[in-house]
């Protein structure tokens, strides 16, 4: 356990009593304290990555750790995805802008994806918020840059072209900030990026630059509408000996819960149902909980407590919700004993839900939080038109387009915070940011590789 102060998610930190012009001037003044060039200076870190990983995993399910390690060992990028605590810790040692907003906290390339809006439109945006917090805006951009470079290394892309791409991503982020500045508060609030917007972006490019991405988008357009509750039921359930629909088991990743846990989850679901939107509450009144399975997902989240809830409607139809453990921030986990981390997780579900509703252009109507057995959780619909782009399978041209779109959307998400005009003042006419952060990301990628090699050596022992 580390002796360090905890990050506190307090929305008062981003509530201001100042005009847009005053906030922009604040950002300009802050630049005098922390010049943009400082953000590009890499400060070497001294810590034991294995110890930090162990501190985090002490709060997870022991029997799932071997599978978790297997996933993390697959590549540098997979390891990076599974160890957000390392970068959160390291960013505290770097030069920081001092301009705080609501950040995603884990904005790597794999945490963007497609999902359905309440109006059944297919949107593209950030889609994971477990590490969301109040923090410096550049933390998100740096994590996005490093993840992009790691993907480039994995695919053996030309290093100079990857460096150019990182600089272009920073430039696009700055353009996103500039664009957000031209919008009114309500225009920013209602902003969304649909799959058709992505198609328009692709159509503006040369044929050679958009060919691979266009094929991927066409596939997603055809596949995503089928990725619904009916598909989930078909893939994840079966009939038991009594003819009842139940989840399939696949231990240790997927297994049914005990009767005691089922009753606890039933009570937690009832509590959740009382606090969701009124229209969703009325809808859920027509469903009852018929089965529960523990089902682990992802890389970074693998090993946490995650359940699938099978709901059966009065008409015999079904709905599947995901109930995911809301751990405290990884940075905070490093400073907490197990008992304290469990206690503090009660508020983590609310933190994640709040940040998701703020940062996403539109959110799942079933999104909500609850708790049971002393732990916090959040719920959402499972795989509702959700699709993602595997960045590791893109060619360099497609990766460039994809990464720049992610950079632009990151800027738009950041501008949901009232303090965001400070970013605009800080970055105005600061082109040198692009090269500086590109160099920083490449330097930090070397640290990721060192940590990854130590992790592989640890597993081999």
C-alpha cells in the first residue's frame, strides 16, 4: 500500500463563477506558470510495476487472475490496457497543466466504440468510464497518444510516420478545442457523432486513405442492428432440464451465482430500478429477474466482479443487463487496503455513471448504479448495438483516420466541463504542443515496454 493522497471526484472542482473570456484568460495566465513545452518533457519514473499491479489485483477475484494475466501478456497494447494504475501513478510525476476538467481517465484507442442512442441511432464515442475523474485535460490526450503508438509498434509501422501521426492527433485535438469554442453551451451539450458523420469524414479523403476504414464501417452498419437482446439471448442462454431459459456456463469466466448472491443481486436490482429514469422504471416494472451469471469482460476490468442479469418480461420477451463492479480509481486503489477499497466503492458507481452521462453525447437509458454486499456497481444494457474497431488490425492510413477522429471527439467531450475554456486559452497559438506531446508519448512507450518485459518475466517465474 502506497502513502499518497486520494483523488476525490467532486463536481464542485469544475463549477466556476466566471465568464468564458475570463476562463480563457485564466488559461493564458496558467501557461505562464506551466509553459506548453513543459508538458512535452518526459520525467523518468522510479517504481516497481509488479508491486503496483499486485496492489490493484488484491481487490479482484483470485481465480480469474491467471486468465487476466494471459490477456495482458498478449501484447504491449494489451498490457497497457490492463494497467491503467501505472500511468495514473506516473502522470502525477510529470509536468501538469493544472487545468482540471472531467476526464475519461482511460481514453486509449480501445475505449472508443459504437453504441445505440435512446433514439436507436448508431453513435461513435468514448464508451468506458471506470477511471473517470477530475483531472488535467492532457492526461487523456497522452493516454490516447501512447496507445496509438503502441498499436503502431505492434503492427511494425514506420516510426517516423507514427511520430507524424501523433503530432497530427495533437493538432486535431487543438482544432477540436477551437471548434468547441465556436459552439454555444447547448450546441455542445447536444453534439453527437453518428456513424454517418464518420462516413462523411471518410468520403472527404483520398480513396487510398479510406478504403480499409470504409470496409470496416460498412461491416459495422450491417452487423450492429443484429447485435441486440435477441442475439444475446441466442448466444448466451440455453434451456435447462425444466425448460427454463438460463445462461450458459463457461467456468471460470462464466458461472452461476449462489442462491445467497442471487437474492442479494435481486435486492440490488430492485434498488437500481427505483432510481433510474421514470420511463425506464415503468418499463422495468414489466420484467422480473430470472437468472444471474458472473461473467468477466475486457482486459483492464477482467478479474473484477461482473454479472449478467437475465430479465423476463410479462410477454415472455427477455432483456439482458450487465452489472459491473465499480472499483475506486486505480490510483486510489494503490493507497487503500482491501477493506477500505470495498467501502469506498459504494460511491464509485455514481462517479462512473455521472461521468459517462457528462462525457458521452448520449448514454444508455438503462445506465444506473446500485450496491450489494458492501460493494458499488453500475448497470447498463448488455451489447445493445455495440461494436468496436480493432485498431491493431488497421493499416496505417486507416489507423491515422481513426486516431484523429478519436482525438477530435476527446476535445468535444472535454468541453462539457465548465472549466474547459481554460484549455482554449492555454492552447491558443501553441503549435509546439504537437511535437512535444508526440515525443513524450514515444518516451513513455519505452517505459511501457520495460514494464511489459518485467511482467512477462514475473509470469515466467
